[in-house]
């Protein structure tokens, strides 16, 4: 019997690509979307590729929708073999320009939403003595960058949560993997860019720096060699490896920066890497 996998936020971007990739390789995929209105688009993409996707409505901040979807998967397939925690939102802007409510929303979706979905699937995975929990973090969950305080904090939180959870559930036969992609061109960089309401306010003391930061981000997005398919492949690996790794980095840029951080003494890395980032944006690092 084919293994069932739930993906959150699968209406576009990395989630949709992963859903299609897994369905092509024999998984029963529940490509959940927060708005029922996005269902048709996902179904159309699935039909174009000749695969079947189930498309339940699941908003990670709406517990009833989580319960209902997990209940449906259990009723239809008898198990939830894997979960890909992919849903996430961005918030771009210097900290002083980010409102409390905007920051809380990022934590609600990226952190508490992920916890809620985990809580919903764990009992059945535990009883089955198998299951794979895959968390789509980010290079921003290992190395933070300016104008993304809330986003990086949410991804650092996910890294800590998942690393801790791994130690709790490994003795039960469950696997946890954290996936850390570099920048990838998806809707995240257009419709979902998540610019804080005050970030471009002419009165903001950070406006100019933020604009420069955005221009630099655009260059990185435009020139990024990493594609959604690379994430899909790594998710597949984490779902099928006999011994999946705790962490997978995706994209050579993410790998090189993390390697640099591992090799250089802390202070040197900070001076070199963060110093260069600050110089490019603010013209000076102190
Ligand atoms: N693209 C990158 O450069 C990059 C790099 C590193 C990590 N990541 C991470 O990879 C994941 C996917 O990113 P992406 O680039 O594919 O972003 P995306 O194109 O913006 O897609 C994000 C998806 O999450 C969904 N979503 C938002 N709020 C939700 C909620 N409350 N409940 C359920 N789903 C919700 C969105 O649905 P709606 O459209 O209906 O809002 C959308 O389908 C995110 O966790 C992101 O942080 C992305």
C-alpha cells in the first residue's frame, strides 16, 4: 500500500513542487491548502502532470481544519506516514518598522502552526511505530540576516523544536528531518514577499537601508541556482532513506556559508560575513 504524506501550504512554490514530485513517485499525497479557492489550481497542475493529489483545506492556524484533515487521511489510508511542514510566511523590514501584530502572525504560522500540525499527527505515528516529520526551515534558521528578524526568529525556533523533538521520538521509531534551503525563486519573492507595513514609510529611519537590502535580495533571488525541484528531491530522500539525516542543506550557497561558519572561529565569521553584509547595506559595520 502506498504511503500517505501530508504537506502544508502546498498551493504553490516549494510545497506544490514537492507534492507533484512525491505523487509521481508513488506516495499518496495530501497537498493541503489554507484556502479552498486554491484547490483548482493544484488539481490543474496535478492533471497536467498525470498524477493524483488530494487537496484538503488546512490552515495551520486553524485547529479544526488540522483535525479534520488528519482525520480524513487516517480514515482514507489508515496512517499518516509523513508530514512536510512547509507552510510559512515572510516578514521583511527592520525590527522597529515591524508591528507587534505582524511579528505575532509570523510566529503563529511558522512556529505555532507547525507545532499544532505535529501535535495532531504524533499519536497515530507513535501507535504505528513509524513516521517521518520533515520541517522546511531555511538557511535563515541557522544564520540570521537583517530586515528579517521575525522570520529568522521563527525558523531558529523551528530548528530548536525539531532538534529537541527528534530526541523524544527517535526511540519510538519516528524520524525528524530539518531541511534548510538557500534562496529559491518562488511566489515568496513576489505576492508573498511580506513587506512590513511601515518598512517603506518615508519617515522610517531605516527606509534607505531596507531598500538597499531589498535590491540585494532581488539579485540573490535572480541569480540563485537553487530550484524548487532541489527541495522536492531532498524531501523525497528524507522520506525514503533508511536512516534519514537530521539536517539537509539545499543549494551550494547555503552549504558554503554554513561550511564557512563551521570552519572559521566565531568572531572571525561574524566580522567577515555579517560585517560585509552591513557594509553593503549601511556602508559601515560599526
Ligand atoms: N523560497 C525561498 O527562498 C525559501 C528559502 C528557504 C526556506 N523557504 C521556506 O520554504 C517554505 C515554502 O516557501 P515558498 O518559497 O514555497 O513560499 P510561498 O511560495 O510563499 O508558499 C508558501 C505557502 O504557504 C501557504 N501558507 C501561508 N499561510 C498558511 C497557513 N496559515 N496555513 C497553511 N498554509 C499557509 C501559502 O498559502 P496561500 O497562498 O494561500 O497564502 C503558500 O501556499 C516556507 O516555510 C519558507 O519559509 C523558502
